[in-house]
C-alpha cells in the first residue's frame, strides 16, 4: 500500500513536468511577423523614452559623485597626502562614463530605428537582425556598467584609505 501511495504521489508530480518537457517549440518561420513587428515597435518606443530619462538621471548622479571626489582629492592634496590612486580612479571613471554615454547613444539610435520600422514590409530576417543587434548593444552597455561598479568599489577603498590617513594626521596633531 505504501509503495502505491509513493508511486501515486510521484506520478502526480512527474506527469505535469513530463508534459511540459514533451512540448515542441513552433518552427521559427511560423510566427506572425506583423504582430511581432507591432510589439517590437511599441516596446522600442516605450524603452526609448524610459532609457533617455534614466540615463540622464544616472549621468547627473555620477557627475555629482565626480565633483565630490574632486573635492576629496583637493583636500588630500592640501594635507600633503598621496591621492594618486584616486586621481587614477577618477580618470578611469570619466573615461568609462564617456564610453557608456556613446554606447547609450548607440542604443538610443537603434531603438529609434526599431520604433520607426514599417510593419507592412517587415520580414522575419529583419526582425531577427534588429533583435540581435539590440542584444549586442545592451551587452556592451552592461559591460560598461559593470566596469563602473568596479571603479566605484576601488574609489570607495581608496577614499577609506585617505580618510584613515587624515584621521591618523589629526590624532598625531592632537597628541603633540
């Protein structure tokens, strides 16, 4: 009786999953290209508006961070501390931000192209090409964002070292 219950329970769990795995995908040439085109145009238009606003917010935030970092470097230089690591991080950050902005512009241009497609004459090959290009542009954008995250971690570590040096200077001045 226990074996029967175990098999029944396992069958209840496994039967739906085997049915899902048994489904075969439709051939790539059988989808409704007109519907896909209209969906792509709608999504591209929405993303175009969203990404431009989001990018500008991120640029503004990063420019504020750069200004603060420049102030920290200036303060460290006034105190005679070594700020070379922060200067290097700042140069790397500014360079990567320039790359990010150019990649963002490429994405915006591609989204504009996708939003202006004529769905009457659109083909499946054109759809696949546009989607693959969008994926590669997004990948490049993401790689730049990942580099910026690494640079920000480096900046955080170097600012921490600078603050420790300032604290040790202050403690040596007060003890004298």
